[in-house]
C-alpha cells in the first residue's frame, strides 16, 4: 500500500498517529514526578512512535527515515559557529534545576524523533514517487 497508494498510505498513517497520540494523551493520568517533570509528555510521544517505527522496521526504511548512521566525516566542524551562536543565548545564565533540563532534553528528543520519523522519514519517503510539487 505504501508504494502503490502513497497519499492514502500517508493519510492513514497520520490518522493512526493522531489517534494514538490522543489515546495516550487522554489515557495517561496527570502526573509530573519530581525526578522527571516531563515524564507524561515524554511517554505520550514515545507511545505515538508505535505508528511510524513499525513501518520503518517492516519496510526496512532505516536509511530513508534517517535512522542509519552515515559514514563519519570531518564536516561536523562547520557546525561549530552555529553551536557557538546557539550557546551564546545561555551566556546570561539558565534558570532551572538539572533535573528540569534533563527532563526537557529527553522530552524534546522524543518529540523530535516522533514527528520527524513520521513526516520526513515515512510519509515523505512514501510520497517520493509522486515527484516534486
């Protein structure tokens, strides 16, 4: 279905993803433990990974979904100016505890992986056969 009807495949995946996201969002109790303040939101996003991750595994789209590691090269150093610019915003000081920073970092990683894997990894690869818009 993914390659034969890519638009229908994408629509079905998005509906399933949103349904699972809402199911976890409304199904999990309201909790925010002190040792992981963003635990509930992280679990919701990890739960929604149950839609795109099995597609990637079943169709072996590891590289297309961006989950295969590329060969190491030395071009990473070109990102140092961008990293320095981003870190400059922290020069005035950060507010919050280390637990909050760790919790937020894990949440943002789960959120980014969840959405990028669905939209760029699976749906964009499935609809590549349609050509440029």
